[in-house]
């Protein structure tokens, strides 16, 4: 959608755990409020059906995404972060794969034609370490969930606000 | 939207307080999670701007809506509940009026050509008392917030799921 609209997206990985913790939440709100959580899963299933997106509810939720997010930091530098993020979400939410495991992520990097060993080394170095600062920046900018879209000073939350974020970007250049 | 689509809406007032309490929440989530709450207000302002709907953030939030909901129960019997609900929401969210006050609600009923004294008497009788059962039914049906749209066994939550609810009703007659 952004590409079609001519809007540039600057992907910024962050960890949800600290974002939730900053609000006093020790787990995903889906788990803390199970009545609402059940409806969120059903809502997601209906949306995926409407949009023809495969969905399989993960056995583990939320998955530990520290390693995936560190690898994504490297992808941000090199320009493959969008495809990588989509592949990780597909593994987690369509194929019920354990995205906390190195093997899962190695497979994704390999399928993208990347060198897993080199990317892992950078993810475990300063490039991956930037994730901590980026998470703190997200909290400072008022982020409370994912996905979030920041357009200047405006923060949009949720897949269902993507159109609003793009409209805002187009009308406030 | 429902009228244009040929979908019948059966309005069912309920109280949010007991719905939140059933989830262990002693206040509106907007107030319990102020970081998220601030973004919800901003989101609402942006949506109202997009759709040309007046919005003025209420001085008291959430307002005590017991009396308004009891009056709405009478409107459900008589068929003026939709217009009444719109008028109460406009008073609360566009004109920052205190909708917990009889005077505000008398004014609304009068402007609708109704007899406030008669409606108040019925609201304080068995018709208004049905609100309690309806709130319990809502909780039993998995309602966790408002607005909620129930279509058969499917529960849709939020103004931003109105289209989905109508689509579901149309494709599952």
C-alpha cells in the first residue's frame, strides 16, 4: 500500500515486552484479558478470511522475538527488513513455527538468499544491540502496541489504521 | 449503513461498568492505561475529522449512563432508541453536556417530541429494570466493550468493525 501510494516506510523493530511492561502489563493483553483476547483472535481470523491471508493460531503466544528482532535490525541496515518481517510473521502466524529458535530464522534467511552466519554475527554485535535503544525510543514516542505507524508527531496503532497513516503521510508532506 | 444495506438493527442498551468489572477492570481502559488512552482520544479526533463528526472531549469520562440507558430501554420498546442514542452521544461527546443529569435527558426527549414525564416513569419501572438482565446477557455473550455488534454467534467490537458486521449479516442470512 505504501509503495503504491508513494510513501516511504522506515521499518523500526522493537520489543513488545518492555512496551507492555511500561504500562504495567506482564503479558500480552490478549492473555491478560482472555474474554477480549478470544474476540481478538476471532476478529483476526475473520479479517484473514476477508483478505485471503492464511492464519493458524500459534501454539506459543506471544513468541520470544528477541533474536528475530535483532536480525531485523541488520535487515534495516541492508534493506531486506520488510521481506524478512513478513517471512517471520508467516512462520509464526500461518505455519505455527517456533520463531524463537535459530533454526527457524536460519531457514528464513537462507530462503532469502542471505548468509545466516554473517547476519547472526552482526545481530549479536552493535547492529543488533541497537534494538534496546529503539525500544526505549518507541516507549518515549508513546508506542503501546504493534503494529504502530508514526507519521511525524502522529501515532497510528493497528493494522486497521494503516490506511489512515498513509492518508496522513500523503496530506502532510 | 444498516438501513442502506437492508440489515435490521435490534438496539440493546447495556452498562459498561459491569462489563468492565467482569474483566477485573474498575474503570474505563482509557483511564486505566493512560498511554493507550491518550492515543485512543487522538485516534477518535482524527476519525471524527475524517468523517466530519463534531467531537469535544468530555470533562467527565466515563459519564454515569444508568438513567440514559434505562430511558433507552423504553425507546427500544417504542422505536425511538436509535435517535435517542445518537442525541445522548452527541450531548456527551460533541457538546460536553452532563448526560447523567435528568435535565439533559429531559431536553433530549422533549426535542424528540416525547413526553419526558411518561418516559421517565416507565424507565423507573419494569421496562427500565430490564437493563440489568440485558447487561448480564451481554457479559454472557462475550461482550467486553462498546459498541458491539452481534450477528448470530459472531461478535464484532468497535465502530471500525461496523462494515464487517454488516457484511457478515448480508452473507449469512
